C-alpha cells in the first residue's frame, strides 16, 4: 500500500513539473545533435539559461542571449553551438579586437562585423549553409574546416556545449524512503 501511494505521489510530482520530451527534427544532411529543438512555451528558458551562463563569464554577449537563441532556431542549429564556439575562440567575446564583434575567431580575429546582431546572423547562416548543409553536421566534422589544424577545437566546443546544457541544473538529491 505504501509503495502504491509513493508511486502515485511521485507521478503527481513529475507530472506537475510539466516536463516535455525534446524532439529533434529529422532533416536530411543534418545531425540531430546540432539541430534546434523548439520550445512550446511562450517563455523560452534557453534564453534565460544562456544569459545566466554568459553572465557568469562576464561576457558581452550575455545581453544578446535572445538573439543567439532566436537566430539558432532560424537556421535550425543547436542553440548551444555558437555560444560554445565563442567560449573557445574568445573567452565568450571578452578577448577580441576592439570594435570587431568577432567572438568567433574568424580570420584569426582580423574580421570585423558591424554589430553583435550582425555577427550572430552571419555566423549562424554560414554554419548552416557552408558547413551543415554540406555534410559537416557534427562538431567533429566542423572542426577541421573551421579551425585547422587544431586537434582540440571540437572537444573544447563540445565541452562548452555540455557545460551550457547542464548549467544551473539542480544537483541530484538522494532520497531515502522507508517503506
């Protein structure tokens, strides 16, 4: 009896959390790992998570979190990809030439964009059209094109994508129940 009451209680708790499964679209030539997952709710929690994550690094991109997420969705990219690239290439936009808005390491930092919005748009569009749509549909496949001859770039980008995914996640709490 206690087990069935506990099962019902846990079921209600999980149900009340409104957890929805994330489904990645199956698009020819794209990896599910780098595809966007659209949220159904009107408030996109990814934007808040990204803003908090970038703020923890004192990134100038923190206030552009909504632009990063919206643009990633527009090009059907994983929302964590571009921020992770900025982590590797410029410590999230902190180590860039003044006025360049180049947090992505383009032209070894010598490329100048017009604004943060402009840079996010161009980088997302280029990743989609010139990398993913041409078969470089994983971080590992993007790496030798984006950052040759580095053998560590893909691992570092993946590391930041994982850190962002898990940022702010509650710690696992072991519950001891006596039945």
